[in-house]
């Protein structure tokens, strides 16, 4: 019942649910205490509401944040408590007492101070919000960006200001018990004095050298940096917070480019969730700002997702535009008709080219380039028979937007798959790593996910208690100690222990320390090793979040069960056995005909009866009938092993940059040779040195070809 209430209220724990209940019940208790009247009961109820409110805000509770939608927001709750305190004084026959008038005047004045305090906080935040936020861009030498106000002034500012009434409330309650108004007026003085000090402390950050530069100055500094850096290849990305992984998978590739790289983002939330990188990053939320930015030296623009905001860069004709995607699978998203707006579409191997030919969505074969998948370099190949208890990774994809039952196995087959794996004899270990979007669209998928989690966790507890499975307690203790040490050092290096910089400071100081970056990379490798050693090699595990990464799970697994998604295409790089679920029940032959990546897979029905073949291949590689098929399919999907994928990728970038440069020179020559009226204007219009017009984001929305 408690778990149901937690889920319905959308709170994180039983303690959070209890705090919410106490806060809700506290206000009726305050009214009852005021009507009785009882100062002590009122004080107790007030203490409960103060503490519960503070706890819920500190936890960032969804429930308390939603109260404002039903006219029970933070300010209203404090006002109600103060009005009930006035009622208590009246019921105590103190309506003619000086403390009564003092309390009324105090709360009116206190609310008068809240207006300028709120306005000042908003103004400071707005002025410190950069029109362009950056990382690894040297703004510090170009413009003066002052330090941010102390975090205590702006963080949860409304809550802090409102809680200053605590002194007045306490003093007035004391005056309601004793025969003197002195404690009440002392409390009133403290509340109003602190409120005034808070307002004055904020004012100083809107004057003189504490004011950040305006938008024009910042944009000019960024353009100055761009002119000095002269970026040649841009990775452009726009999306929601949950799609940051699509960007992160390309950062290491960008770091290995032979040309000068730049990452352009469109949402601040993506910048906040971007993995550390040495590549310069510019976040430009405004479309007009982007279109007026000096990108005259860029020759190749790479796009990892098909989104509407791509048009703001696609409209620039002096660079060549490439769709690189964020995976390689047989899903319809991999042959999106939108892809024909790009100059080229880069695929991992021959399979991607054939996909577009079959789909016939307007992408020409001559515009497709096979470049491999540079991101797959960390995936370790098959290293021989499984040692000890084999590990099977279950990594289903999410439900998608269209409700197609073939998108994910989780709803119809997930429980069957997990049940058969945890009951397998000889035993195997199950790693369950769901897609981060699971349950965001379909309630049924979310419910199936929770049931699978429960199954895995229950089986893990049972296996830990099983005498057949033993662990090296000393090694496990060392691994956990290593984990704690590494995590502490990573927190120190990455700022996760409490980065107090705001956007302006982060842009000013956000130039990566290369030595620190290298240490973080090394420590993440050590963390991964310690993580897998910190529990038994036989122990089932639910793995969510960004760490350990999917490829780390690949490397410790002997086989995988998944759905039609890029996960399958990536896993094929390992050469290990895998199974794919035919959730739409197309039948084995039709399923293989429609989905290239499953041609070397064990095809599972929703009942998962075929899992025995997958487990047999893991236990006896000599009897693995699909081993050669997987090798052939790997070449077809991901391209040849030599030259390496990063070499292929760099070659493709270089070739396309040359095409862009040739086009630009030809355009200038034709415009100059024409010698007709308007030729100069045409040449200027085609030059990136001229700012793009700010009239209408769709202006000039044509193919860059």
C-alpha cells in the first residue's frame, strides 16, 4: 500500500511521503490550535509544517513543486501560517495589544520586501545567463565576466526569504505566552532586518564591475574566438535532456579528427548533461544568434539527429552537411526521408547503403559514404569460451512513439526472457540494462520494466544466499574500497561534489585541463574494473544510469538478448552470440528478411522458448552454428576492420571538406566572372561573413546541395 501511495504521489521514498502527509495535516492542525486557542499546539504544528516544507524542498519533491498548480504554492503556505498566527492572537484576546498591530505590520512589510527580493534575483539570473554558453573556448582573455554572487544568495532564494519569518513567528508566540510584547518585537525586528539585508546584498550585484557583459559583447567575443580558432568540422546537436547520449557517443570521435573540431549545441540542458571533452563547445539557444555567427571557416557539418532546429545550420551553403546519426539499425528512423536534405549520409557499412536503396526515400546512392563506426573501438572481440558462470545481457530498446508492438520485447516477452535466464541450468548471470527512454510513452512498458527489475533483484538475492555460489570476500572488499576511492577522486576532479559555478562563470573558466581530463579517463577505466569486481561474477544485476556504459556491459557479457535497435548492430562488433525477439510475431523468415541485423541471430518468440540455442552456443562454441554468419554480417553491417573506422571517418571528412572548398571557390569565380548587375550582391549573399537575416527561421530552408 505504501509503495502504491509513493508511486501515485510521485515521491521518492516513504520518508518523503510521510513529510508530505505531515505538511498537509499541519495546516488544519494550525487552524484548530488557533481556534481553541493553544499557543503550544500552534507552535508544535508550525514546527511540523516548517520542517516538512524544508525537507521536501531540499529533496526537490515533485509533489511539493506541483502544489503551486492548485494555488497552494510556497508563498501561499507561508501566508496562511502567518494569517493563522494573527487569528491565534485575536483568539487570545490580544487584538487590542500592541503585539497584534506589530504582527500585522510586520507581515505586510515582510511581503513588501519579498517583491524587490524576487525581482532582484530574477534580474541577476537573467543578466548572468549568457546568450552563448561555452566550454573549452577562451573568453576570459577577451571579455571580463565577474564572479557569480555567493550561491547562498540565489539558490532556493524564495524559500530562504520566506523562512526569515521564523524569528517573527517565534517571538510573537512567546509574547502570546508571557505578559510582555518585547520578545515579539525582537523577533519582528530580526525578520525585517534580515529581509532588508538580503535585499541590499542583492543590489550590489547589479552595479559596477559585478555586472556581466551584455549580449552583443559576448557574441562579439565568441566571433573573435571563432576567427582565431578557425573551426573546420562542426558536430551540431539539438534535443532533450534524455537524448544527450546521442551527442556523447560522438565526442571521442570528434577528439580524434585531423581537422579542427567544434561542437554546436542548441539547448542548455544538453550542455549540462554533456560528457567531458577536450573539443570546444558552443551552446547557442537562439536561432538568430546562430545564423549571425561567423562560421566562415567551417567546411563540414555533422548531424547526429534529425530535428527541426537543424535548419538553422543547414541553410548555410558554404559548408557540406552530413547525417551521421546516433546508431545503425533496421528501424525506420535509420531511413528517415528527412535525410535527403543533407549533402551526404554516412553509414557504418554496406547494410546502411542497401537500406536506403530499399526504402527509396530520396537519398541517392552516390550521396552515401561508408565510414564504419568509430565509437565501437572500445568493444572487445570474442575471446574464447565463457569462464565460470556465463553472463547474458538483456538490453531491450524502448517502446517508441508509434505504439508498434515490434519496437520492444519488454512488454510481451521481457518477463519470459528473464524468467528462463534466471532458471537456466547450468546457471547463467543476467545483466538487465533497459533503454533510458523506457516507460516514457507507454505505461505498459513502464510496468513491464518494473516487473523485470523485481524479478532480477529477487533472483539476485536468492543467488547470494545459495551455497553453490561463493565470492572472494577479501577481493570484493578491496574492489568496494577502490570504488569509493575512485569515485571520491572523480567527484573532486569533475566537480560533482558541488560545482558552484553558474553559466557565466562556467563559460569563462570552462577550458579543460588536459592532464585532469586524461586522469579522469584513466580513473573511469579503473572504476569500471572495480565495479565488476565489487560483486560476484555470478550475481544478477539491474544496470541503469550512465555508468557502467553499454559497451562495458558488452565486454563482460558472453551473449546478449535485445530488440531491433542500434544495440544489436553494435554488439555484432564483438562477434559474440546474440538473440533478437520477434515481438510483432512476423515469423523467422519474414523477420530476417525485414531486419538485416538479425540474420546471424537466434530469433526468439514472445515465449522465449528458443533461448536454449543461445545458451548452447555460449557453453559450447564448437557447436555454435551461427559463428561464421556473425563474421560475415559484421563486415556487411560495420564495414571492414582495416583501415580502422577512425581512419575511414577522417578520410571522409577530408574528402567532403575539399568538395566544400571547391564549391566555394567555384561560386566566387562564377560570381566575379559574371560581371552583371547584382553579381557582387549574390557573392556577398553566398559568403558566410555576412550575417544571416533575422526574419523568419524557415527563410532559405532549402537543400544545401
